[in-house]
C-alpha cells in the first residue's frame, strides 16, 4: 500500500509541479523499503490501469478557450472568473457539465459588460447555442443570489481592485 501511495505522489508531482522530486527522494522517504525500479514499475502499472487519463476537463480549461474565442477584454475575464469561482461552492450546479458552466460564465460576463451575450464564434467553439446556455446562466445567478453569507471568500477576493472589484457589480437575471 505504501508503494502505491508513494507512486501516486510521484505521478501527482510530475503532473502538478514544475520541479518534481526525484525518485531517489521518494525512495529515501520510504526508508528504502522500495527501490527506484519498483517505484518506476508501479508508476507504469498505475498509468496503464488509468489509460494515462489522469485529468478531466475542468470548467477553467473551457473558460480559457471560450474567452479567447470571444476576444474577451480584461473586465470580461475578471467577471467570468468571478462567476466561475462562485460556482465551485454550489452543490446545486453539479449536474451541469464544466463546459456549460464556463459558457454560462462567459455569457453572463459579456452581458454585464454590455456586449452581445453570445456570438457565432462562441457557438462554434463552445458547441452551444445561446438558447442552450441561458438556463444554465439563470441557474448560476439564482444560486449566486441565494448563496450563504458565510461563504464569502470569493466575494472578498473579487471585491479588491486587483480583480476589478467585479464582486461589487449587481448581476441581473433578465434573460
């Protein structure tokens, strides 16, 4: 079990860290219970069992793509990130796909900034029409308006001028 654990740490380090620890460091951590060869072999076994699929597409990855496709300005980026970060605290939005949540965040941000809510380019890259995203955007704004006052870290972060104070904007569900 320790071999599996240390090998999973190695995989996670390689995926997340710029400078992951070397295998010899993990051998040392295990008090030399496993050799470098055993850890590397276990890494291969684990990655093969996972079909080398160690990540899932996150809403943030979709958001970056949609913001580029929509030629977003700084304010739209800040609003979209604020909306998206706020959805992380909501259990009621879990049934939506990450791509839908990201698309809805962009739609809300564009509408708030006074731009067209959706564009043909966004439809192409997101593979959603505006009509498909509006219910998701409504659900996000309803959830945002009913969220707990105890969970205010996102609002606090995005109230600062560093993030454009976008948490202080009033978001209307008028679509």
